[in-house]
C-alpha cells in the first residue's frame, strides 16, 4: 500500500511539473488532462488508504502511469537540454526562431 501511495504522489508531482514547466509545450487538452490526472492521483490516495490496498487492474494501471510519466519527463528533459545547448536559453514568451527567414537588417543584393 505504501508503494502505491508513493507512486501516486510521484505521478501527481510529475503532472503538476508538466503543467507549469515551459519546456513541456502542450495544447490545452493535454494541460487539462494533466490537471485531471494529478487530481485523480490525489483522490486515489484516500481511496487506497480507506480500502487498505489495490486490485491488480489498479496496480497495473499505476505501474503503466509511472512508466509513462517517467518516460515523458525524461524525454522533455533530454530535448530541452538539447535545444538549450543548440539555441541558448529559451524564452517561453517568444516564438521559436525559423532559420529560413531572411534577416531584416541584412543587405540584399
């Protein structure tokens, strides 16, 4: 039971980080999905402690969510570091720079 509660806290924390971190660029449906997943994890903690355990389908789903959340977090960190090393610090408020655009101040012949 303790392992399941810790896994739910881990998933809720990663979902919350995904909601607020600028490196995870998602659309509004994905953001609300993360919000609902984080809230569901917090609600499941009380459910697990009340019934003193989990069923095997819940355990399987929990293991899948832990693997998915860990894989997604690793992927976001990897690509964020790769992009930051290539382009320098990323400002979330500025659109991504397209390399094919001509410079506005460059002399044209």
